[in-house]
């Protein structure tokens, strides 16, 4: 493969999904072709991301200037160690979720949906996420956010149920407000520095008056904190995510908030000194961990418990960023990769629970360990990983963050360590509550799931309109034995979930090399020079 083609490979994770989305729209009435196009496209993106991961680690940041314009004038894409890691993890997750969606029978087409929108929209979401991870300037980062948000507006309201439209409206309003804030921040940055290119900003921010630089940093942090669901700007997430279809919720939980965290980490390390606003970031991380996990403990629905744990564990990543040390950054980078896979897996399992039992309400569940032992295993492994039980990767990531906090020797960092440990214990409590009430304790014969709490999606395919759903199965079941015989887990949904659960195990098995990679990535982030030189030398 020639060097010129390898340089253009940086563009592949963005351009391939967009091309695939166009082809899916062209074949909008042919669901089978849409499936094939989507799977092949994301498989190619995974291969391109893996190649970028290798090249970024072996040869340094990989850059590509779109249309040949110099970085100062045009759009530059950069794949360094950190962004390449985010790319490979995110593309693997999107491919698995796509396979799960196909198995579940996400909307294809019918009389009231003459053109399938799921597959092209999902590919556009993947392109937006990749563009955000690769962007080398603030405005293109904004474009990446808007691409993924525009597609997420469609996905979160698929099916048009009242609950989805209502929660989707909240999500859209919050997203639009954060986008306006981002535009204001970009305008202010350009007015103060004359550029939005990250490499140029890294040198020009140091020349600004302290007050101006701090104000710009606050504007950017506020914008990204909304997108990452950092306390106190998190309330939109637990109300928006649980109502969406399982695969949509899974990919949102795994990726969208991590794009916000990525933006915080990138700007904090590249544009600002580690000590700037350190106290504010530490307090935000502590409160995000504690308030989020207290919300999780209070919930009685699996999806809402997982939504609040998602908020809570954003605090771990922010804690490592706030510390600003080599070990803190290493722990944050590792924990982001870990959390994307684990949280996505748990939401996919929640979708299987809903398919299997007709509800995710813990008050209406029970006995799943006996009725669906494989499903129980698929929940247990990532759940223990999320709780940070040794020797899983969740424990290793938290251990690195706790060690970084202890080595900081400041009372606020020590407070963060206490909050991290307490949050881990409460996460274990929340997960144990789900396990006990949904899987372990027996279920009374006379407490079948209510039809009003069953899934909207069809289990095997077709459109949302006029086909047999899980609700039909649950309504006609008269006993848990009959329900057991009538609703076996479909392999096309279970296999992708099991595959992603195995990926979470792989993070533990290969924790040494991955942690070593995270260490090299954090070194590159803190040095800044390799990134700046790679961008400006083109």
C-alpha cells in the first residue's frame, strides 16, 4: 500500500459511512441491500481504524489535509494515539450495535414508512463521531457534533411514540442550546486569536491575557460539559435515553457522552495548562460521581439505573483529566475505552431483558437466572466490570485513577479518591440490586409483565406497524412457564451482545498492553509537540 493511500486512510472513518448512507438511501426500498451495505461499510471502517491505531503508535500522528489546503486555511484530520483508540473502540461498538439492530428488526419499511431511515441515519451518526475524534480545529469539531446530533434526533424518536417524542424533545432542546453555546465559544476564540486550528491555538492561547484565556476556557468547558452530561448539566440524559429503542440507547450511552469527554480532554491538554480551572474540574468530577450514583441507587428500572451510572462514571474520566498528571491521563484514557464497551453491552443486555420478559421494571421482573441463564451471564460479566470488581478492566482503570489521586497530595484530590471508592461501592450495590431482583429472586406466577410496559419493536423484522410484537406474546402467556416456552432469545440479538461482552473480557485479558498504549497516548497528549508538529508540517 503506497504512502499516499495510507495518508488518505485518515479520511476513511468519515467518508466511508457517508458514502454508505448515500447508497442506503438510494436503495431505500431494499432492506436486504441496506443491511449488506451498512455491515460492509462499518467493517471497512473498523479495518481502517485498526490500521490507523497501528500507524499512530508506530510512526506518530497521522494527518490529512482535505483538498490539499494547508492546515492554517483548510480542514485537517489527525489520528494520534488517543483519537485512534477512540476510533477503533467506537467503530467496533457501532458495528456490533448495527448487527444487534438487524437481529431485533429495527424499522425497515412499510406502508407508513416507505423509505427506511435507520441504516443511513446510523451510518451518518458513525461519520459524525469519527469526524469529532479526528478534527484538528474547533469548527470542524462543531461540524462533527452537529452531524452526530442531527442523526441522533432521528434515532431517538424512531417509532413516534409519545414517550419518545417527549423525551426526544428535551434532548433536542438541550442539544440545540449547547450547539449555540459552542458557536459563541468558537466566535469568541476566533476573535481573540484569529484562528480555530488546534495546533495554532496551542501557541496563541499562551499569548492572551489571563482573564481572556480563562473566559474562553470556561465557554468551551460549559459547552462540552453539557454534551458529556457533567454535573449539574446532566439532567437531560436519564430522561432521554431510557425511552429510546435498546440499540439506539446503547450506542448513545457508549459514544455520545464520550465525544464530549474527548473534547474536554483534547482542549484541556492541547490548549490550556493543566492547572487552569483545576479546582473547578475536580469539584465537577466529584459531584458527577456522587450525585449520579445516588440517582442510580434510587431507581427501580434497569435502563434508568444504567443511565444514572453512565452519568456517575463520566466523573471518573473527568477526575483523571482534572488531575492533569501522567498517571491521571493514563487512567482516564483507559477508562474511556473500557466504559464505552461495558456500558454499551449493558444497555444491549437491557434490551434482551425487555425482549425476554416484556419489561425492564425491577418490580415486575424475577427468576431470569433460571429462565435465561445465558442472558444472566451476559449481564453478570459487564456488570461486575462496571462495578470495578478485580480483576476486570473497570478495577484496573479505577485503580490507576485512585493511585493518581493519592499521589497528588492535595486534599481535594484526596476527596476525589474517597468519592471514587464510594461510587464504586454504590455501583456494586446498584448492580447487585438489578441482579437480585431481576435475575436471582423467584418470580410469582401471578405477576406477569404488563402489556403496557412491553417493547415497541418487533422481535424479528418488518415495520413497526401492524406486526406481532413481544407485547402479543406476553399478553397471551398465562404463566411464567408458558412465557419461557414462547419467548426464546433470538440468536441474531444475543450473538452480537455476547461478542461485545467478550470484548469487555478482552480488555481485561489484554489490560497490560492496552494500559501501556494508554500510557504512551497520555505522554503524547501532555507533550503536545508531536500533535502540533504533525498538523503544521503538512
